[in-house]
């Protein structure tokens, strides 16, 4: 998700694409992102390139 968000392949859509790809990958592997609030998810994904991999993993697993 972090790498996809930084690729700049789509004008203004990199973060949404990264989120959708990660969500699809997790669903195909029997997991899911535990997001409780859409606005929180938007803000997290919007700034994902500044997050550590540990922060991203925690967010995916716990939705926080």
C-alpha cells in the first residue's frame, strides 16, 4: 500500500488505488482491514507514505 501510494501512476488516485489493492489482497487471503471510521481511513491512507511499515500493519490489523 505504501509503495503504490508513492508511484504517482494516477493523478489524484494513487492512495485510493493503494487502499483498494490492499483491501482486495487481504480479502483474497481471508483477512480484512478493520476500519471503524471512513474519515479516519481516508486520513490515514492520504498520508500513508509518511507512515512506517509497523504503523501500517497495526492499522490494518486493529483499525487504529
